C-alpha cells in the first residue's frame, strides 16, 4: 500500500516549488477521495501557542477548499476560536487525524465538526515536519465520508510526511554534510516504513528487538528527526530508501 501511494504521488515529490508540490499531491490524493488541502511552512510562535498566534505565524502555501469557505463564519471559528489541532504542535506530532484531537462523539466539538462539514471535511489525515530554528511544515488533507483502514491511513500520512519534508527542502539549503547511515540503520528504517513492528523487524533481520530499537534510534538522531516516522520521511525524501 505505501509503495503504491508513493508511486501515485511521485509528481509531487518531483515538483520544484512548494506550491506545485502541494497541488500535485492533492491531485494524486483526489483518487483516494481527498476534498481539501492546506499546506504551511512557518516558524513556531515565540508567544504562547493559541489559535490566534498560530494563525498569525502565517506561511500559508496552498489551500484547496470550496471558494466560499475561507473567510466564512465557519472558517473563522475553526481558525480563531476553536483549534484543537494546537495539541498536535504542542506534542510534536508528525502524523495525526483531526479526530485525534477533536473526538467526533464529544459534544464539545459539535460546532467544530459542523463548521468543517461546510468545507466537505468529515476528517483529515495530517503530517507535520519540524526543522531547525522552530521551522514547521504542515499538511492537512481532508476527506468527505471516507473510513480508512489503519494501513491506508499510515500510507497516506507517510506520503504526506515526505511532502512536508520536501516543502522544507524547497525553501532551505540542504545540509552541508551528507548524512551517513549504516546498512543496518537503513534496513531497519525501511522496514519501519512498511509498518513492521520492532518484533517483526527482529525476526526478519535475525537480531534482538533491543538491537532494532538501537539502530532505529541511531538513524533517527543522525537524521535530526523527532520520531521514527519523521526519520523515515527524511530518508525517503533523500531517495535513500
């Protein structure tokens, strides 16, 4: 599933501008029912993280939504009054859904989901990358009435995470030194990319689970990633797996 969706989104990876990458990714994801896209590249606010300070950070690259939604009362509500997705930034989440932070069965978020429904968003799969000096690249991909399996969600979010890494690489210089991973570090991350657990990787490679975690964590630190999902995305973005 992951390799199929990665191939489907290849034009987005090959784009030379952040806007082109965003538009190409949305075009690829429309085949899976995508109805909404927003991409941003901004710096984490130095002030207290609130709906307003998060919006004021700017950095909007592309928003593909119904023409009358931006600026509407519903849009203003989710952007300025009720933005539960700030929790994802506080926790440095790289992959999440809107519903992870706004449970659909909670009366607290009834108005939130009603507002999103005006943009044809029943839920969204999201990816966020964290770079140097507080740089954040985010991608929100909305869907209308689509219930994904865990495998499908993982694959779409991982492609989204590769795109957010691409967005940062299009606007920041590459690292001066080539990142060098050992063969075992690459192998373990490649299997993480396929959704394998540490135990499954240990069986495949014939090593202990603790050794798997050692190699994955080493690779993550070398790549400057906050977690293994972002490490995989950075490796894919560099065409190393």
